[in-house]
C-alpha cells in the first residue's frame, strides 16, 4: 500500500479545526487517543447565537454512543499526526509527490496515475486508487466525477485571531442577521487564540452578490453576539478561503477501480459544514471495500462503497440540505434559537441533529 501527498508535513490547511465527537471516535479508533488527550483544547459542547433569538447551549454528550467531548486541533498538527500514524502501521508514504492525473483507462480500469516529485514525472501503478485529494480533486476532475452545481457547493473563509474576548470552551456558531445567509463561527484554539470564519452556499453567494471577505468584516464588527468578542482581536494571518462539496451531491463516488473519499466525494455535512468526521469515515469505508475485493478476488469495490455511503449518509444529508436551503434566514433562525434556548430537550435535539450524533446512530 502506498500513500502519496503533494505537501510535506507538517503543513497548514484551511479549516475550522473543530474535531466533532464523530471524528473523535474515528481518531480514537485509529489509536490516537493518548496523543490527543492533554495536548489540545477540549470542547464541552456547542452554542448557537442568533441576533434576536438569544443563545442555545448544548453540552456533550449529545448522542449516547459517541465520546462526550470534542477538540480543536489545527490541521497543521492533526494531519501530521495522521501521517505519522499511517507510517507506524507499515504503510509507505511519499510526501512532496503530486498526482497530476489518472492514466488512460483500459477496459474501464484505471491502471495508475501520473505523478510528479522533485521536478520529475513518473507513473504509479495501482489495482485500486482511493483519491482523497479534496474538493478540487484532480483525479475526480479528470474522470468527470465532479459536478459544479452551486446548490451543492459552499465557500468558507477563516483566519486565526489573538485577543478575542469572552472565549469559551464551546464551539460557537453564529447565524446572525447581519451576515445572513452566511453563518459564522468562533472556535477556541487555546486561551489566547481563536479560529474564526464565515461560510455560505455558492448559490446564495451568486444570487445575492456576496463577498465573503466583507461578510467576515461584518461578522467581526456588526453582529450582536460575535462582534463584541472579535472587534479588538488581532489577526495572526490573512483571511483564507476554501471550497466545500456537500451532501453527496457535488460529485460521484468513483468510477471503475477509482474511489473518491472525503471532500472529493462530497461528504461534507451541509448543515454544519463539518467534513473531518466524514472524511475519516468514508476513507475507512473505501479501504474496507477495497480490502474485501482484493481478498475475495472480485472487482466490485466501488459498488459496495457507493452503497455504504448512501446507506449511511444519504437521508441525513438530503434533509440537512433542505434545512439550509429553506431555513437559513432570520425569520426561521431567530424563533428556532429562541425556542430551543428555553427548552433544553429541544435544544439537545437540535444540537444532536446538527452534529449528526443522534441517539439512534451508532458509530462504525
């Protein structure tokens, strides 16, 4: 088995850095529990702030089958930990090796990829290719697997700030009037630093002519709840943006012997914008499907993988997409958060649904 990545680790990646209970479960299952505990900011729950609806607080555990905590782990550190762990279990990893595109298929099978490293191009042969190369996947693009439908694409921007006020040990979510239909977040990295950002769906950005850099400025200066915390904070880096593919509808899961996972497979949660949980889970599902196909000498790993994705996520993602499509506005969010702030049971249900840790959902 071979893993290649165009970057050299550790490296930064644009992300909110929130490691939700689903992702914590997956990371613990990989044997990383002791490396996370005591090293990173522990998160007790989620708070939702709306301009006229108040604040709804939901504490972990939300779902009885998941861990009772989350983390904030900058991707520079998380991804480095994952690469180290992969090496420890005997997998060869080549850093600084960029996959340019898949080789021409032969009878529906892609025999490998063309890659580049240290200024030289070469081919890498493979019986199966699992592409975890993000929302702009070069493999997925070359095979015609990515869709450019703005209904299933999102964009977010974020930066790190120092000196934010009243920083809590909660994930803070802000669907506030001043930035609708965008939504903002403030996540505590440590006692002095926060990861703050805003995001919106591409169809809304185009329809309303939204500039997310200006929305971020409004988030820091004009919102009722977030601005008092961020107004005097000092940016530690420039505002950076990233694309999201959501709800399993922004791409196809694969073709022939090529399987897409994570952002490439459009597994981002359309409600929360959280993708790490689903990247870890879809990677596991793809690996298991390929493993069984190799053991049993059959070639239907993609069929098994695609079926597993639909079974696990399709209904939830569809319902979540509808919630964002038709409910992401002040006249829905303000009353919703007002009601859930007064009713703990309803607040917990909303929190569990947003984070996809419902009590009936058992971790894999």
